[in-house]
C-alpha cells in the first residue's frame, strides 16, 4: 500500500506563496496520475490540480493561473506551488491519485491558512 506524506503548509498573508510537497512510497509512482485536493471546513474535498505521468496538467478554475503542479518521479514527489493566495484557499491540502475511482489511503494532509 502506498503511503502519502504531505508537507509545506502554514499561515500566509493574502497574496503570499507556499510550496507544498507530497512524498509517496511504493513502486511504479511514475505511471499514476497524481492530484492535489483540498478540503475546507464544512465543505467536500475537491480536486484542485492533477498531473499525468507525461506531465499533462489540469487545474480547477478557482486556482488556474495561480497554482502550478509538478512532479519528480525519481523522488516520488509531487509539488504544488501556490501563488497569489486568497483567504478562500484556506483548507487542508492532500495528495492522492487522480483520474481514477481508486484512491490510496489518505495522508494527514497539510493545513494552509491564508489570513491577514
């Protein structure tokens, strides 16, 4: 079973930036489409960005132009560069597979709080 460990969250002012990392264990990481998800209090978890093994990327409209997803298959790590952060980006951020109905066990996530 793949284990996912997210890191890099924190408290940032509106307009600021953060870079999240997600380290995965297990084999064949490079073949999977990976995604970053977020869950705000009282809301459902949503997919904000995904990246395929060939590095084709997709973004939710709410983050397009501000967030950039990338991956390093050798390090089995997925990144999310978040710029121009807004208070509505406040959430717990998780990574997992994307484009599939099968998910690995969810990690603990990393809290992102955007506030002045």
